[in-house]
C-alpha cells in the first residue's frame, strides 16, 4: 500500500499507550459446533484496519484523538478461560473490545469485564441465535452467563432470525424472561430504535456481544451460520456506534467470523475492522 502522511491508517490507533479503550484478541475456535478457523480472525481484523482511515465523517472527528491500548492475545483461550477473565479484569478499561474467535468467547469476556460479578450486569446480543445450548460451545455463552449469575431479565437479543433456532430454545428464552427483538420486528422499528430500547430497558453496566452472523449471508460469507435475510452491514455498523456511545457499555466483542472462509475481497474481515472503528467513534462521543 502507498503511504500518504495526510491519510493516516486506522491500524495506527493500536499502541501500547495507556487508553480508556483496550483491545484484546481471544482466538477461540476449538469448541465450535461446526468446524472453524475463527482463531485466525483477530489478527486478520487488525491487519484489515490498515485499509481504513482514522476520520469519522458522521461525527466529524478524528479517531486519533484516542488510541486503542493493545492488551495482547490470550494463548489457547479455549482451554484457559480464566486467562481471558483475569486479563480483562486487570486491564479495567472504560471499554474493552474483544476480538474473537467464535462466540464462546462472550462468556469469559463478559465475566472479565464485570470482574466475575454478574449480579448487576446486563447483556445485549446482536445475533441470529439465542445461544442457550447445553455444554460449552459457541452456541452456549448466554446460558453459561445466566448460570454464572446474569439475570436473564437483563438480556436483550436483537436480530433473532426465523429458522435459526429451535422451538425448545425459543420457549426457554421466553420462559427465562429474555427480551427478544426479532429480525422481523427490527425491520419494523429500525436498528436505532432497537438499540435505544435496549439501553433504556437495561440497568447498570452492559456488555455487548456482536455475533456477525446476524448479518445477511451475502455480505458475511465468512460467517458459517449466517442466513439470507439477516441485517445489513450498515445496520450492524450503526448498532456498534450507537451502543458504544453509551457510558453504560463497558465491553463489546466481535465474533463468529472465520477468516479462512472469507471471500477474495475480504468483505467480512473488513466489516469486522469497521466495527472496531465504529466502536471507537461511538466511545468518542460519550459525555
């Protein structure tokens, strides 16, 4: 790539400098329900950030006013969730951005963001799936968080899609008191209202899980579980910015991208990089 001193690259935002925002790689993939090379994704997202600038046209601000403190990568996160929990808790950032990896990382990333006390915590998921399965996998983090003390009434799930969940897990979500804004409802009210509703409803500090398979499969070919008819890349970028702008939000993750399955133009990985930038742009607008 050619370099232009008047066009700083977004990858330059990541440094060792102290910052209220931390970024950490959690390359989990071993417990995925379907085979994945999602462990390759954090490094790929960081690399893709070089393709974008640091300037947000919407907010008219340069992200270089802030930096992303590099919290490194968790070695073998599938076998050592305590390392993830400890690293995020010790960093104690106003906003921690966790790069997955499959969706199993949401459990340890949220527990770490709340320093192992989920009793006053809240969760927003952007996901086609409820993630209430038994066992330990990318299909179980929400159930595991509830078992660890998260009040299910403090969960809002945005983008739950038709034919992506079983009737039994849908009933379980209902019986637990989880608020669901389905893909169909989202089409009616829009992503901005859905995010506002979630923030207004939930108490205390919030963790946000962005499972990129909430998007339409045509725009995220690297997400094995994505289906035709999901949300758009723009809607997901809007959600990342809107939610990060709230001082309630203390942690966010990006999950379920398999860098090895992406299209030649890297459209899914590039979306992952843009989600990081939208999070920083949103954080920058906090009062």
